[in-house]
């Protein structure tokens, strides 16, 4: 089973890296780009076939390590 966890900053949290990327895109001539936000993606290979158990385990991973839940949100996608 495979899973993808996408971690993004919560709304209202400043994103200096996103702002730097936005500025760099503009300086490279890419116009019309605004409000750039950066995030993280984790691709996981999991043993087993129980999707509910996998989702529970991944949620625990996110809460304990992958995401800083004070300032970040996370989304879990599971595929076989």
C-alpha cells in the first residue's frame, strides 16, 4: 500500500519561503503569479492491506513527527 502525506502551513501563518519563491518567479519573468505557499510531501510505502489501520498509523506519524500541528495542516492520500 502507498500513501502520500501533504503538509502545508495553516492560513494566516507567515510563509517567508513562499514569499521568496514568489519574488524569484517574478524576477525570472513569470508574471501573474501571486500568493505562493510552500509545503512538504512525504511518500510512504506501507505493509498490509487494511486502509483504516494505515490511515490511523499515518495520522499518528503526522501528529508526532511529520507535521507541526500548531502551524501546519496535513492531508493523507492512500492508494493500493
